[in-house]
């Protein structure tokens, strides 16, 4: 029996669910097992709520409504949605347009599961519509207007981080002080796990069972973007889900980008951004931003660490992904 644990192990809960086309993991502790269960349920419900609002595949989502109507007229959206779009635009400005939710003007022409991609002409035509300046926001009316027909947005590069942050807020409001919430490649931790930091493993780009780094974390967020998450290979070229807004083609040069920072919305947007920016520009950006660290895996499988990063524990080959708290 551990000190302070009235309900024995019952108060440490772990749950997984598939939401937002991705795997959700919640692990948390509360001395009262019923509060712990409430926390798990609240996180899963929150993930579903955000998916219903921000999925491009759900016709009734705010996002789908915008893509249908906003080129014709300004569309009023919820405060939460408006704020996330504004936050996306601030990352566009910070990254010189590497992060751009209007990437979807081209993105919808790809189907990674079916191996479908636009031909060069289609891609170039649609890429001309990618520009975050094509989004006009009016804060007083909370409206969004697309300045050109054909413009589309997708929040796939930031919504999971937002969902993780909202989930952590919900847990904290329930008085839960030790938790890990993960949505796909985006995680955030609060407090400790059994008196020790949480471990996040960064997987090898070509082998899901092998880790290239393990990072002990406490009260921070971590996001990983990789070219192995949604992709197909054709004639030796990988087409994957992170799009360079300049070309409308997949961003190439890095294999994976892991960002560590204060909140998951920031780390989610920055992992996608740095992937697009590439090794030099991406690392320069990270090293300029206070409180942000990065581990990059380049095309040769080499690791690159940002200046401030505390030495990450490098596992030997015997370390398996399954021994860690969570793997990205
Ligand atoms: P992540 O796994 O967080 O890197 O997010 C990848 C997702 O971000 C993709 O599946 C797209 O939905 C979206 N995305 C792709 N390219 C961009 C881009 N240049 N800017 C913003 N979002 C993007
Ligand atoms: Mg991201």
C-alpha cells in the first residue's frame, strides 16, 4: 500500500479510445477513484466534442460549414473556433507561412490510404490558393470569410494539440494533479507518475518498436510530426500528410520532428511547422523561441537537438516502445 492511496491502485486509471481518426490515451491519478473515472470520461467526451466541431469529414462541423459557405459570405463561428483560427494565423506569421491551415486547398486532393495524389498541374493550380492571407477574420462579429473561391482550411496540424490542452484544463478543474493525455502524436503531462517524471518515447521513423529518444517530462507538452504517420510510396518517393504550402507537395528533408513546450497547441503547430521549414530554418526558429526545444530526425536518420535541450536519454537497442509511458 502506498502512502496517500486510500483506494489502493484503483485510483490510477488508464484508458484508450479511437477518436479524431487517432488514438487517444489518458492516464491519471486521483485519491478518489470516482473522481479519477470522471476525469477519464471527461477527456474522452471532450475529444468527441472537438472532433464533431473541427472534423472536415463531419458535415455538420463548423469547419465543414466554413469550407462550404465562407467563400460566398462571412460565416459566424463559435468563440473557441474563432480563437483557434486566430492562433493558427499567429503560427503562420511566426513561421513565415510554413504553417498554413489553407494547405487544405491542395490537401483534399490527396488520399493517402488509397494512394491518390494530384498531378503536377492540378497541384500547382490548387497550391496558388494556399495563403493564410486569404482568410479574413472579423473579431466583432466573430466571422470568417474566404477571399477566393476554392480556398479550404483544415485544422489537422493544431486541433489535436488544442484538444489535449482542453482535456488537461478539464482534469485540473476536477482537482487531478497527475495525468498524461495523448492524442496521436500530441501529449501533455501534469505532475508525476508514481513519483517519477513521465517518459515519452520518440519512435524510429521506420520501426514502430524502436525508440530513438526517451524524454522524461513533467508539466510540459510534446508533439511529434513524422512522414510515417499517413503516407504512401510511389516510385521511391514518399507522399505524406505534411504539405509544403509553397509547392502543395509533401515536405521532404526531415523524417520526424519532436517539439517540447509549455502547451500542446503550441507544440502541435510547431512540430508541423518545423517539419515544413526543414533542418536549418526549423532549428533556427526553435532556438530563437524561449521555452521551446526540439529533437529532429533527418533523412539519414541522424538526430539533431536544440541548444537548450536537457540531454535526452538515448535508449539502447533493447529498449522497446512498450516499456515507455507513451510513444509518439
Ligand atoms: P501533425 O501530425 O501534427 O504534424 O499534423 C499533420 C496534419 O497537419 C496533416 O494531416 C494536415 O491535416 C495538417 N497540415 C499539413 N500540412 C500543413 C501545413 N503546412 N500547415 C498546417 N497544417 C498542415
Ligand atoms: Mg502538429
